């Protein structure tokens, strides 16, 4: 089992596919389910949202600041719920 970065949206347990940054805020993680919603929100309020796809190295590096701890990573049957 591999541990990856979990989406930072409240209540989401999906693995992240992107990292993003709001102006003046720290970087956070985002899954494919939430990326378009967040882009639409940024467009609606006129803010630039920087979105960058996560690399395999970022997903597999447990020391990355966005990486989930093994205890908080979803189990195989919980992903996508």
C-alpha cells in the first residue's frame, strides 16, 4: 500500500492530483473532483489560482508538507468515497 497526498477540501478523502496556491496563502492539495470547482470560484471572485499537477515524486515523498501521515491515509476501500 502506498501513502499519498490527500485532498485538502473539507471532508474529502480522495488522493490529490494537484497542488494549488491562492494569493497570499500556503500551498494546499486538491483532487480531480474539486479542481474545476475551485477554478470556477477563483474566476468568479477575480483571483488568480495557481494549479500545478502533482508529480509521482511528490506523491511518494512522505516528508512532503502536503503528504498524509500513514494513519490518516485512506484505506484501499475508502478512496473515492
